């Protein structure tokens, strides 16, 4: 605090000055009940006489936010725990302006793996909502995950997947914990670019949400990649529904429908190197067996599960190969992936023409992987 005589001397000399709030130190502690952190009591001697107006007359945050809240008749202030120290000063301003003091609830912070506060400036796109949209997160899944950062539904309740309606019904500030939440991710790692729990919740949503609610999201993803066919909404609508239902079981994000799932919706096949090496490169006989299988499948009058399975097993026997070797080779040659639905369901979903064509082209893959 600048002594009064020094203030007067500077004022007389025309020195620029600010406007401060003089903290009343004779009225006892500043007290309030925070919904999360409980009863708070602050000795006014710990508070400085804080600035309200700059030398140019413009207001600082402390005054602006209080006036804003009063003008908008804000009843609850919910913000990060790092603002807890501002609250006593703001309460003094509410009281000085003869305004109703709102209810305060300070939320635990979200911390990065290194222990520092998560921030856009330091941690980049991983904290941006648009990143999750572009990487195939469902809106409800992201809301679901964010709600669990610091909040729990109740003692002994292990439920983690909530609809928005359930969150609205069950969420309460009183159930927010006081410990900071940890947001785990590995920068630069495409497999762990975000918190594994976020991916797990998104995957659960993709697997379990009503199909009619999922289909528009898949359509939007396919359209964005140029994979949408108007027939999927017309004469192939039932096929489209059945295929999405079939392949969604192992997918983590909507991006999987346009990457791993592209082989179902188009002629685009992305071959997973590890899958090619494991399922095609280890058995040289597949270079002859798979094109032979293509010709047998091409001759099927009915391309259904039973016919496809019987044909695959017969060709395996004829080439003295284990059935599993032919089945896994078939899966990778047709879809590019190591895992997925049953290889026979996969073939029926992709269709006879595409399956036959891809199997005819597979010898080059086998020889290249070997």
C-alpha cells in the first residue's frame, strides 16, 4: 500500500493512477460455502486492495465479471478450482454493490500426464472439441466422458455409460470430487492420442446405441470421405443397415467405418501391414489356394453363409492347408484387416463380385509378404 502522503504527492504531480477497492478489514472474515470445497473463511488481511480500473479508466476482470453476473442475474458460478482465490474479492464487490451473492462451485482441474494443468496452449489439439468430432467421436460419448472427469454417480455405483437424459437426471455438483482429474494421452502416438477411457466409452456407444441413431453418423462419415452411395439409402438400404450392424462391434470411432470399413462400402481396401505379414506371408500355399477359392466362389449360384463356408473348407482340404490358415488369409485378402466379423459373414456382406476380384488379386500380396 502506498502511504497517503505519497499518494497525494503523486496526484498533485499529475501521475497516472488506478482505482482500487479498499478491502474492509474490520468486518471479520469473508465467508462462503462452496458447493464442492465446502465452507471457506478468508482473513481480509490476506487480501490486497485490488485494482478495479486501470489508469486509462478501463475495468479489470474482477470488476467486469461481477458487473456482468449482476446484469445477467447469474445465480450459480461454476468454474475451475484455480479461480477459488478470486472468490473472496468478488464477494466483497457483490456486497459493496448491494447485490445478491451467487452460489459458487469450484471444479477440480483436469491435469495432463505430466501433472501440469491441461491447456490448449501447451497441449494443442487434444483438448479441442473439433478434434474429437474430426476423429470420429459421437457427441453423446464425448459428453459422457467429460462428465466423468471429476464426477461420480455415487458410492458403489460403477456405471460409466450414461445417456444425456441420465446425466441430467443424476448429475449433481455435490457428487463432484475435490481431487484433480487426470487426462491420460501420449503426444505423437496415433494409438494413444487421447485418454483410453474416452476411446473405450466411445466404442461402447458405437456398439450399443440404437442402430437408427448410429446410421446418420456413419453416413456423415462416409460422405465426408467420398464413400457414400445413394443406393445405401435406396435399394441397398437393408444391406447398409445389416453391414453397419455387423462391423460396428469392433470399432472405436466413426473413423473406423471409413478406414477399416471402407472395404465394405467401396472398392477401397487399406491393407494392415501386420495382418498381411501374419495371415498371408506365413503360408506360401495361399498364393495358389486363394485364387482357386476365387474361382469356386465365382461359380456359386447362392452366395450365402453356408455355401461360402463349405467352399472355403473344401478348398483348404484340396490344397492340404489348415482351415484356419485359409480363413484368416481370406479375411485379410478381402478386407485388409486381421480381425473383424466371421470371415464368412464378411464375404456375404462385401459381396460375391468384390470378394472374387480381391481373391484373384491376392497372390501378389502373398508373395510380397513372404
